[in-house]
C-alpha cells in the first residue's frame, strides 16, 4: 500500500513538473519552428532541445512541448495569438502585446510617446518586447485613446453622397474610335466595352452606345458638342417685324450647294482613304457611291464620285501637269543623307497627320490583347499581324512578315523617327529582322512604340529599355 502511494505521488509530481515546465502545442497548417517560437516568446533552439525526437519536417496535428517562461498560457490566449487581427486590451491601464506589435505601434494606438511607455514600464529599457507581455499604459493616454475612439466612431458615420453619374446615349460618328470615345467621357476602353458588350469585336458607325459617366463629363461634352455645332452652322438672323427687309436680303443670298459627279481612275498604290480625303468625303461614302469597291479597289477602275465643285476644281488644279516641271512628280522627302534608302513602296496620303493619329489610336486600342503566333485579329496578334490589322483598317496593305515589312518605305535615322513609322528589331540573337512595332511617341532621343510582345501581348515599350536598345535595327517611313 505504501509503495503504491509512493508511485502515485511520483507520477503526480512529474505531471505537475511537466505542466509547469512545458506547454503542449498542436501544430497547425502553415506553422514552423520559427513561427511557434515567436508565438510563445522562446527561441527555436529551446523548442528543439525540448523535443529531441521531433522530425526535421513538422507534421500537421503532431504535438510539441514548448518551454514555459512562467507566463499563464491558456487555450484562450493561444486562440488570440493565432488571430490575424491584433487588438489592444483597454481594461484598466494595461495592454497585452499582440503579434506584430512594437513600441511604436502601441504608442500610436494610445497617443503617447515611446519614452512615456518606457517610463511606465522600466523593464523595457533592458529587455525586448515579448508577445503576451502586459504593459502599463499612462492613464492620460487611456483617456485620450477613449476620446479618440469616440471621435473616430463619430467620424466613421458614413456621409452618404448621392451618385452624380449619368447614363448618356452616344451615337458613333465616322472615324471615331473606342479610345477617343472612352477618353471623351473619362472612362477606359475596357469599361466602355463592359458597358456595351456588343462592340468588343467592332464599333459600327451610327451605333448607339450607353455610357455611364460623371455629370461633369456629360455636361462638358454637351457644351463641346453645342459649341462645335455653332461653329459649323451659319447663324441665321432672327426674324422680327423690325428686320423683314434684312430677312428678304438674306433669302436672296442663299446659294444652293453645287455638287458635281466626277470620274476618277484608280492609280497604282492609291487607297480608298487617300481618294476619299482628296474629294472631301468618307471611305464609307465612297463605298456607298461605288458599291463594287467594298471588297477590293482595282487599279484602273473608274470611280463615280459626287463632291462639291470647289473640291473637284482643287483636285483638277493639282492634277494639271506643268510644262517645265517634268521632274515635279518625284516625291519630296526629308534629306536623309547618310541613311540608306529603299526603292520599295511608299504610301502617299493627302492628310498625313490625321491618318497617323488615327493609326496610332487604332493600334493602341489593342493594348492588353494577348500574343498569338500568326494572329491578325483581336483574338490575338503576333508583331507583324498587329501592323497588318492596324494599317488594313485604313486600306493600306502591308506584307505578312516583319522582314518583308522592313523592305517597305525607306529607312530614316532615329533622330528623324516620327509617329506612324515602323520600328524593327533583331531579337533572340537572330541575324535578320524578326520583330516590328509602330512608333507612337518620340522625345529626347527616346522612341516609344506599340507592339505585340511574346510575353506581354500588345504593350508600349521604349528604346531606352536595355533589351530593345540592344536589339534595335532600323526605322522605316512608309507614309508620305
């Protein structure tokens, strides 16, 4: 009987000793020795010494013995430490240190200085801050903290500001692009397509878009439209009893529009865009007047174009040959002495700057479209496919590959590069050109270009980037 009593007392004392000396911790997902050691304010080595049989790689739900540092550790406290949202204990004048807290964070929480905290807790001068440690907070700080909490609660009452957004109906005009419309109403192209899913593939002229925008943007656009209308439409006099005579005079001055139908033969390398611009009409109107050219524009085909007398006369005057100017047909280009010239195709356009801007906007509308080898549609582009699709939208045909495109137009120096030029590279250590983009901006010796990259899809890059600086080959001008 005595022996049994001694054995029971022995095991009881060992159990009490173990409970006092160690804490049992069940391993959770994502925990390692470093995380557990920090949680209990001990060193990793202490846990390893207390668990010599533990495997190097911890197993989920296995139990570790954690050296007890004379802190009252309860299951409730463990749950609090595991929580990702630390909270301050504002009971009386104490604060329990939470995970990821330091003296600066605690001082800000109670609106006191770090020095004041150290004065209230002298042990901080010689010891490091530990998780679960109780800190004394100066009483004036608690009052200030409670006051700030109440103040913040009052401030946090939501001020309900009514939405000033409006939904407007916008009709797509000829030559308008998604980029222009989105910019006009202060939204992105992606947002415009999200609001109007049917325009993701195409933007038909005359289509009514529903656009949700701010009241300010909508009002501004209404003002701009009204101003443009006033500028284009001649102001007619107000008819009153006092100015009937003036009205009669005005009626006598009305000159009916004198439109003519002219016959135009399609010349080699002429495009629908160039012809339409020359006679002051749109490509859509040119095709409406000549339905047979919708699919193709054959060289030598005779077009019937209904245009104003002024435009017809102006074109006839330009086309009249001069006796002494037998060499005038040679295109005048910028002097590129020292830069190799090609004898290949140059596309001549009547309104160069307008077309270039349209080309750039058309190409940049595809930013974000993924790379696709051999792709020439919005489902995915390769580098030359993006150029083909962009120029084809303006009836300018380019060859299929980047090496073939590098033979179109003529080379210009980097200092002469302009928007709309093609820029070429030899990438991946290739000996010949294998990549192409379109110049969208030139400033201070830096050329920015839009292209379809194998890694990023359609993006804008710069010749200042080391990769493109190293692989740059040439710039070609294909529009004149």
